[in-house]
C-alpha cells in the first residue's frame, strides 16, 4: 500500500517532467533566445573552460558557468553544454515544484501545478535557452524541499549553490533559513546548521573576488549599476525617487505578475498565502515565506532599478519566482473553489476552476508565441550574420563586432581580431570622423557592425554611421551590406584598408 501511495504521489511529478521536457525540446529550435545574455553566456562558459575554471565574472557569479563548462569539457560543444545545463535544471525545477505542490495541497494541487508550469512562458522558454535562471530556480526549490524535511544543513548548502548562481539568492533565502531554525529548542545549534554552509560559501566567494577582482564586496558593481539606473531617472527629489520606485513595484505586482501567472492563480496566491500564514502548519508558512521573499526581492529590484515595468529584464528575474508562487496560488485556488462549492454547488466550483485554468493557459500560450516571434525578429538575424562571418570571413580579418555575433564566435576558442565599441569608447575615446577613419586604416579593419542602442557606445563613437548607406572619409569607405531596423544595426564592409 505504501508503494502504491508513493507512486500515486509521484505520478503528477513524472507526467509533468516528461511532458515538460518534450515541450522544451520542441521550443529549443524555435526560440532564438531571450536577449544578448543567452549568447554572452556561451562566450563566458567557453572562457571558464579555457581559463581552467579559475576566472569568473564577479557580477554573473560562477555557478552556472562552472557547471556548464564542466559539461562542455565532456561534450565539446558550447551550445549543447549551455542548453543542456539550462534544460536539465529547468526540468528538475519543474519536478520539484510539482513535488512541493503535492506536499502543500495533495495530488489535485500537483496536477494543476504541473499543467500550469509545463506551459508558463518564462519557466518554459528560458529552460530552452542558455540562461542561468532555471538552475537558480532548481537550487531554490531544493532548498525549500529540504527545509520541509527539516534538513537545515542540506538546505543551507543548496541555498549557497543558489547564491553562486545569482547573488540575490542569499538575500531571498537567508530569512527563510532563519525562520526554520528559530524554534524553542536548541536555537543556537539550529541557527548554526541553517546558516553555516551558506555563510562559508559566501565567504569563499568574497575571498575569491578579493584575489581575482581586488575587492571583497562582490555585490558592489551590481548594486551600484541598479542604484544608478534608478537615480538616473527624471525624479528631482528623494521623494520623487521613492514615488517612482513604488510605482514600478506596484505595477510589477499588480499587473506584470498576474499577467504572467494568470489572474486566477494570482488571486489564489493572495488567498493561499493569507490562509497558510494564519492557519497553516509551520512548514506551509515556511513555503509562503519563501515565495514572498523571492517575490519581494524581484519587486525590490524593480523599486531600486526603476526600469520600465514592460522591460524584459523583469521576465528573466521572474522566472525563479514562478515555481514557488504557482503552487501557493493553486492551493489558494482550491480553497476558493471549495468555498464556492459549499455556497453555490460543485458545478459552480468546477466552472470557476476551469475558467481560471483556461485563462492562464491561453495567456501562457499567447505570451510564449509573442516572445518566440520577438526573439526570431530581433536576435535570429544577428545569429545568421555571425554564422556567415564564421563561414565566409578569414580568421585573421580585423572587425568591429559586438553583441550576439561577437559572443557567438567566442563560443569557441578563437584568435579572430574583434574589437567592441566599448573598446573604442574607452580608453581610446575616438570622437571625430577623422579619428575613426584613421583607426580603421591603422588596424586594417574590414567589417564594422554598428548598433543604434546607446548602451553599445556605437552611436557615441560613430554617430555618423547612423544613416547607413555609404560613409567616406578620405580613402576609407564603409559600404552598408545589410541592416536590421527592428533591432537597430547596420553591417558595413570597409574599403581602403590594406586588410590583414
């Protein structure tokens, strides 16, 4: 009987994993990526392997890149290694989320959670890419499930691994670890078990950053960048800054979040969190605390950074929050349905649940298609250009290259002379057409990829290339070969240089 009961509990997990894996494999060739980060990750993974696992970017943390580089050492293909790491982690996170739903609300909650998380756009698409968020989600869910079994040291170790994937993992999970450790019996010893592994991992990373990057403050650059983004907004007073941040956070919580998980699930999450916090067992309160802590960090980033609520960065940051919020929302949806059933009959309760699930699923599929189409329009042309450069341009040809083409080429060890616009912005600081033409000639550059976005520095260094066509200064000519106005780039071939 125990075996049958266990199989029944695991049934929703196994079905969700099989269907979720199949769906994500189907998405993979049909999705050109979330943004430049997908392709930048390929270059960083290759860099970790080529650097013998000794050098990591301080802002991006080492966890995802070290694991993917280890896979790369076995399979020999950076794209396969990166996508396999994200895919396996995303499917594991899916299974763990459904298992969490079993413990919160039983098999019915697990089936509903599995159906939702198989389709949820960010949770599905990003597991079909080369982003690190699926791995972060898997470690976060592993932490929560260990805490449900009161395995404090294991939970803390998994929280440390989550931190090594995204540094905000420590901020989100430390309060949850402390809550679970804070019981009347033997609190100091439990706190030591709950916090020691995480703190040791954080300390080791801080020491590494001091040795490799010259600072113990591994968080400094990321925090500074987000704060400067917020302070760079138009608000002229501190009160205006607070008001702008509150507006962004409120929009994220009251519009972006229900849009992404479904309005019924969002309502269920509010009800479920309230009920479990007030009347639920301590273990359920811990799960709610974890979900709220993850969501609070997401909203806090929005409050400080103050990007527009429509910015796709929020989609990526939301990915690891979804598999905790959805099980809580499903439990709340069950409670609402049960109350409707008592007041208006079982048929009304079933109709309510069906409508909520249909609304969520249809929204998921529509949003998934929108993001897929957007990625194909914005990023596939750059990928095609990168593949053309690899196939047709000799490896010793100097180029000004950035973003997806540069990162794609660097997924392999290469000696191609590629200069980014950031390299030209500082410390070279080219500011005139004559300076630019002289630099092109001196370095024998044969191809130039110009971008409209100011953050690339291309419009600052070479605003005179914005119209495309033919640009000439002296004997140096840049002739437009192709362009993409949807993203905003122009590809030039250079005439008048001696070449490599």
